[in-house]
C-alpha cells in the first residue's frame, strides 16, 4: 500500500483559522486514532482530505499525485460521517442505499454487509431519515467496512451507540482488518475503548498536529510519579511534565518523555497511565505539551 | 428526603408497548445510573416521571401524593435532556436562559453556575440554537446542577463531550453532591465511567426493570470463571450464568448470583468483571437474565 501524504493543509472559516499547516503521513495497513477535543478541527480535517472541503493551501497526495485530480485516487478514500447520507431530502429505505453502494463499487463486500446487518440488527426497510442516531451511525459503519477503499475515515463511529453495539463494532473492525488489511482512521471521544483497537495515534490540538506516534511508544513514554511534593519537584526537572495532581499529601506528576527514567529515588513511585489520561493532560487549556517547553 | 415512588407505569406509542409495569423507588441522597440499550425506553421513562408525557397507567408519588397534582411536588423534579431548550424557535442567548432560571427558582445556585460556566468555558453570549452538540449538553448540565430540585434526571449528560469535559462533569457532580446531598438519576452509555460516580443501578431492558441494586452488591455478585469447558460446565450448573466466551481452549462464563461461591475447584479461576461487562451480558438479545431462569 502506498502512503497517503497530507501536506501543509490550511483552512479558515471567515476570520477563524481552523487548521494550521497540517502535515502527516498515513501508512498502511494501520488503525489510526485521530484524537482531539471538541472544536480542535477533526471533522474539518477529514472533510479536507476527502475532498468535501477545499483547503486554502496544501494538498493530499497518493502515489505522488494530488488525490483531487485523480478519480482512481479518490476512490481509494472513503469518509463516513454523520452528514454523509442524512440530507433531509433523502427518503429512500436503507436497502436502496446498500444497492446503490453495490452498483458504485464492483468490489463491495456484500457478504460482510449482510453479516453486519444481522449482528447489528439493522432493519433495512427503515427509511434513511427515520433511523435513530445510533442506527444512523451503524448504517455508516456498515458501508465503511464494506467498501473496497484503502483509506477509510470514520468520524465518531460510536456516537449514540450502546455498549453492546460498540463492542460489536470493535470486534467486526478487527476481523475485517485481519482478513483484508487496509488503513482506518478513526476519530473518537472514547479513547480508552479505541486504545484496544488502534495502533497509531494522531493528536490534533487547536488546529495543529501535536503528536503522531504509535500507541506502544506513547504508552512506553508516559507514566505517573507519586510521592511528596518536595522529592518530586527535585527529581522531575529533567523530564517533560504534562500535568500534576494533588490528593491530600500525595503529589502526582504525569510525564511524557522519550528519555529513559534513571535514578528514581525510593520515595517516588512510578506507575503506568492510560491513553485517555495522556490525552487529557496533553490537551487541557493549561498548556499541555507547551507548558514545559516554554 | 422522602422517596419518589414510581408505581406501575405503562406506556405505548401506537401499537408498540414501550414501558411495561414499571415500579421502583428512588431514595435520597443517591446517584443512580439508569442503564439500558438503545431503544430500551430510558428517555420515555424520564419523560413520564417528569410529566412531559402522560402514562397509560400508573403514577409517580412524592410524600404520598401524585406529583402531577401537586405544583410543589413537580418543582422537586428536574429533567435535563437534549430537547429541553432546543426548540427551533428559541433564539435567545445562553445568558438570557440563565437569567430566566434564576427568576423561576429563588434558590438557584448562581455561584455554582458562574463557576461551571468558567470551568466548562461556555460562552454565554452564544445563541442557544447555535451551540454545538457538546455545548448543548454542557448548558443542560449546568442548569441541572444549579436548580434546587431534590430529584435531578440527566438523560445522556455525556453525549458529544470530549474526555476533558466528561472529567470536569464527573468531578463537579461529586463536589455539589457532597456539599448539597440530593438525588441524581443519570442515563448513559458510558457505563465504566459512570461506575466511578454512581452508587445505585437501575437496568431497563425491553421496557421492563431487569435489575435495581447498589453498584457494590452488583459487583460483589458478578464475576468470571475461566478454565476448560468440561470442568466449568460440571461446576456452574448451580449458578446463574449470564454469558460465556471462548478464546482458544479457554472457556469463560460470566456469573451473576447472590449465592456464595463455594468449593471452587483448583482448575477454575475466578476473576472480577466490570459493570460494563455485566451490562453487556445481561442485555444481549441472547436472553440475558432470562436465559438461565427459563
């Protein structure tokens, strides 16, 4: 699989710059998590890459060619989001849209589609504009998993889904990924759940890429140190602190640093932290990554 | 605090019975989680209790009187859901609605309101119909935490909230609950997160109450047993099995049973399970609780 290269994208709406000089590379096959707070620009970024919006600057390249100028390239990309088929004038039934997807994509995975309709218990005779929030999401997920694209973008694929449906989604995603390796890029607010699935993280913060790394690296370089404040403050100055917390006399700092932790005093305890904690500390308005670098 | 008694509620829409003979008691002060799958009737139940819908049968009693016939009683209840203030003809700014809430409730907690506006970074000059999904939720949360009601119903208070905003919500809820104990009833799909906060669970499944218990009891009576299938099948027949799973040669059954577990063979391992797992196993279409009772 050739990589998809996102190169120097800018986008403003009216006077507000939403994305600033966004560059990164999507390799394959991987499952990427695109993480970011409400309003960080995730949906805009998905729309720009998939040619639903035009960037002010920059381009998206596949096989060295701009995707925009290349119909074969565009067919390698698929975006499922909550506006995809939810136009108010669409009143056809679910089965009609599945038939259309089949006609548009000769390699549409009809067998998987029927399986997913069954396990999610989707009524294909429901009119598309009458689906509940949860089932709109499910319908989008089903199409996304069955189209033959190489880069599949899923914007909040768990919105409105109950815990059982989320579990079905994660399992089915892993199964189809194993059978037919390709690249998924998934935005979500349920970080700890997606952490079980994704292997790569892209963190968007205030319109900029703050971090792009593997989940494995990110977790290996992130941890908590707990002890009394004096000991910790004396020790931590060499490391990149992303947050801190006090409970009673216990002082905890969160570290994200690629340097190895050496000479940790006995009075300080190191413990692992989960991805959601890393995310929260990196994206609080207090400053996140920049707080220590300043 | 007098309990709120929900007594034999029925509700149908057209031919479909959505709620069937719902009875339970809300005591105070507690934080209840109302759990249930998409379509299980959670929102309808909230609307019935709060007099936004009329039941076909049954009543809601406070201090022995039907809430419906008692203005003082109704003021003790507050429901925050996504339709509360989102009528399309409402075009005032956020601050206008906060002023109205202040006028309506003499004991509105204005100090807390200002604090929450600050920590959630809500722009009070935004028009109510222009708020994003996340900020609509935040606005509802703020009102709900500041009104002087005794029973506060929150329908999906984390919909569209990023991880940081969810963390703020959980912290602020616990803080105000400690300062001014009252009863919260919260529906959510993020069970593991709410499990840190709630102390009582009500489980709604296909329009009926399947379970009402404390979180402590529910977790004490729920666990996984892992081993080879033969050993487990020989042993488990005396216990209430809610689900099973096989990974390679490992067979796991999930148990929910108030009986004490005795004479567990060495070949079988017992391990705790989390609330989301209990929920998933109790509400799968395979049958959940009924599967074993049948």
